[in-house]
């Protein structure tokens, strides 16, 4: 995998996303070869989490959506079948997540979003951005990571309780 060095935190007005890491060439974070935005901040903090360094909401760097897109859409010609957003917890930053997905979908990019929440819990949340994100997501991998369920989890999942849901905005 090729990890992009992140630019320093930007002091911009407008919508931003706090990012822990951006990498390219992933074959395990969704179908095909993916570019991945790993967001920073997670209130769920699953025991046994593979990336606990992404839990702190003050960690990582705060970037404009334009900067995030520049990093993921122009990875020096790296082949890509789509873009994945994982965490941390992407729905911890619903406004920035929505802005990113809107821009990706305007470029016809296939999107995968990982979340520690169940789809049903997300559907009950009051923020209108949540519903819009679900509508723009091609594949949602939902549910908390459970270490005791990690054996035999299957493709793209960390534990067997997690689900792969196509077009989650149309599932409720």
C-alpha cells in the first residue's frame, strides 16, 4: 500500500475533515483496488480495535474537502476501482463525510463506508447529513468490531457480526 504524506492542518473556512491517513492500492477495504481515507475520531472505541490511534478526535490533521480530494483522486496514476472511507468513525464527522461523498459521486467514484454503528441506528439519527451519506454510499460495512468474532469474518469485514450492505440508503 502507498500511504500519502498528509499536508499540515489547514486553517480554512468551510467544511473540513479530520484525517488520520490516506493510502492507495488497498485490496481489502472493498471491491477491487481502493484509495482509502482513514478519518480521525471515534466515540465507539471498540475493544481490540486495530487502529486505536484514530480514536482521539484531536489527532490527525484537519483538511479541506478539496485537499482530501486532491490527495485521493490524483495518486500519481495509481489504478483505482473506487474509494473507501473508514476510521476512526466516519459518521463522527457527518458534515465533512457528506461533502466528500458528494464530490466523489459527482466524479462517478464507487464508494464504500465502514462504520461501527448498525444501519438501523444510523437511520434513527436526526442529522440530515446521515441520510444523505447513506444515499450516496454504494457499500456500507456496518457494526462494531468484536475480536471474538474475527475468525472467518469474510471478505472486507473484521468480525462476523459486521454486514456488507449494498445501497444502504434504500434499505430502510
